[in-house]
C-alpha cells in the first residue's frame, strides 16, 4: 500500500529499513517524546524488533514516511493492535529525521494514516497515547478531532518528574464529519 500527499509518500516498511530505524530508535532526542523506556539498542535487537513486532504481527501495519521532493525517509507511521472484529486500532507516528520537525510533516502523515484507517480499512475507532508534556502533539491531535479519554496518571518518569500518559480517541464519524 502506498500513500501519497502533497509533500509525503509512504510505503510499507521492510527489513531493509531496519538500519535506518535503528538510528532513530537510538537517538534519545527523537525518542524523548515517544518511547517510555528511553533505552539504547544493539542492531540485532532492532532487527529482531522490526521482524517480530513491526513486520511480524498480523494486527499491525507499518509504513516508512518519505519526503516526496527528495525520497528521503523521515519517519514511520503505524496502526497497531488492529482489531478487525471491533474495527479498532492504535496509531503511532514518529518523525525520526529531526530536520523535518516543526514543519507540519507529522500532521500530514497523521492525515494520511487516518484516511487509510477510516476510509480504506473502514475502522470505527483509532486511539493513541501521548505523554502529557508533549503539548505540541496534544494540540495537533485535538485539532484533528481526537478526544481526551483518560490518562494513566504519573506512569512515566522523565527528567526527574512524573508525567501522565494521555489516552485519546477518534471515531470514524467524527473524522469524516470534519472532512
């Protein structure tokens, strides 16, 4: 499956992408706002993760995000925990190339992923989790139409303080109404 927008193209992630993903996965600045563990990994650990978690799970779909003008891979987007019976999934977006931060690429990638989830897979609900200190992401998700559904209070320890993990959800009908 290939996604396309004005500035982005997305293609299915493969094992050939493991090395690039490894660089993003080991960049603590990149993972600061998305990874609860903030750990570093050996290349064989990343290959195993890509093979078994990203690619090897039938309930997940992961795509490499590329800048259209250069073909440069800039991040990854995924639907995980896809439950086709109940038409639910969780979405994840990481812009791994810091040169593309703050330029609207995450927002554009999220729209591509949600179009796919709601208009192609016909999912009823998409959820996400975001760290409470990631104010820019929360603002983006609210703008798209995600609703706060709760939080896991003080479940993340980062930079000497406890933070919540905010749970947000978006229904197909809400997304298509905001078109």
